[in-house]
């Protein structure tokens, strides 16, 4: 059996906030104006299955290496190096 580790993307939850909301900075005013939205956000309404572990909560050591290689490449591309 392959060794597994906790998924670094979802931190073992098996789900993440939908990508369209992941990098959005919400203020307390946003939540005050729409308390239902705040309740939905905190309640997991906008969560989707983790694309890294596919909801399994863990990934193999080989998958982890690929994850970090891809993440390092993404960071390099975004920084222009």
C-alpha cells in the first residue's frame, strides 16, 4: 500500500472554497450587507470537492511531489521568473 499524507490543498477536509471565491477579500461590510451570504460562506455552501485529493482527504507521496512541483512552477510563472 502506498504511503499517504494529508492533502496540502484542502488540509484534509476533502473540499475547498470554490475557486471563483478563493482569492476574493471580503470585508465585514460585505457580510453586514448580506448576512445570508456570510452564513453560507461559513457553512460550506460554496465548497467544492478538492481537485488535488478528489475528496479523499489524503494524497500519496508521489502525488505530493507532483503537487509541490506544480505549485513551485505556478509561483515562478506568476512572479515572472
